[in-house]
C-alpha cells in the first residue's frame, strides 16, 4: 500500500488541500496547521486505502487479466 500512497498522495492533497486552506477555524496558526494536517492525513489514508483495495490488490494476482476478461465479457 506504500506505493499506492506514493502514487496518489499529491493529487489528493491538491484536490482537498486547496479549498481547505481557505478555512480558518482559529486565529491561532498552530491550531489551523494541526487541523489541516489531520484532515489531509486522514484523507490520504482513506482514499489510498480505497484505491488499493479496488485497483491494486486485485491486480496482484498473476491471473488477474484472465479473471477480468472472464468476468467482464462473461466468457466461460
């Protein structure tokens, strides 16, 4: 899963982080930074886990292409 995080962390941070930076929950900058870090870290972990489970893990099987073709095209 490390590779999945490596591949998509930047995109997740860009999509979620840019609008998130407009939100100020406190006048204290440290509290705002902790808030941003918690939200971004949680988002990266959640979306990377979903991507890993749906895309990368099924492709770890050496016969994934055969299973995909069989299931997608309903070949017996």
